[in-house]
């Protein structure tokens, strides 16, 4: 008797390109991913997941509750993707000044426009 075996037809796509010359924010978390209060530390990341609106998704998570705070979906991995996710969080949740915003070192998060958003809202990165 033959058994069915699933086959992944999509190849792995790397979403992090940290081989760039853009400035890197200091790592304030230092791998301490347990926080004591909600709405103090948000983390962001980009992933490829199929949705009805596209393949690429930028997610913002509250590190305390591990709940998704907001997200952005588009068909590309340009800076607009991560900027839209952060802007949605700012607009909907209105986090307090001093929020720790932790992401990877990819070019989208290190871009001038994304760092300007962080500075504009006075978030610690």
C-alpha cells in the first residue's frame, strides 16, 4: 500500500536581509523576552504567509501577552510594509511614549523612513 506524502511547492524565501550599510538600532532587549507589563514592549517581524490579500505580512506583537497587536499585508517586502504596520499600531492603539519597539536588523526596519517614524513617535528601538 502506498502512502501519500505532502510536497512543498514553494521554495523558502528569506525575509531578513541584514547585509546592508544602514544604521542598526541598539538591542535594548538583550534576549530578555519576558516583560512585566503590557503595552510597553512591541516586537515586529516580516513573514511570508498566504492570505487572500497577498503573501507578505508584517506583524506587530505585544511581548507581554504574545498577542498580535496589528499587521500589514502587501505583495512586496519594501519598507512601506513595515511602516504601514507600525502606523496602524500608532493610529489604533496610541501607545505611550517610551514604548520599546524591537525588530530584526533587516533593511526595511533600518531604513531612514522607518527610523523617522520611530523618532517622530519617540519610541525606543
